[in-house]
């Protein structure tokens, strides 16, 4: 059971990282194609990428902590 949870967390980590990379690329390409839309905003165009990156780091820290707990229980 713990191995299945560990595998699921690995998939979850990969999914979040892939979604972050894909979203970042999309936002960058959107900025390059339509820079006039981003001029109207008070924040820089990359602010959304930074916020997503912080959220990704929080999720990754939680996932790594869960993986550490699972590893300790599997070694018993």
C-alpha cells in the first residue's frame, strides 16, 4: 500500500512540474505575441509565473515530506 502511495506522489510531483513548465511557456509566448496586453497591467508579465512557482515549491515540499514519512515506515 505504501508503495502505491509513493508511486502516486511521484506522478503527482511530475504532473505539477509539467503543468508549471507548460504554463510558464504559454505565458511567455503569450507575452511575446501580445505585449500590448501586458502593458496595461500594473505588475510585470512574469508575476504569475513567480506566484505559480511559489505554489509549486510549497506542493513539492509537502510531497517530499510525505515521501520521507513513507520511506521511514517502509524501512521498519
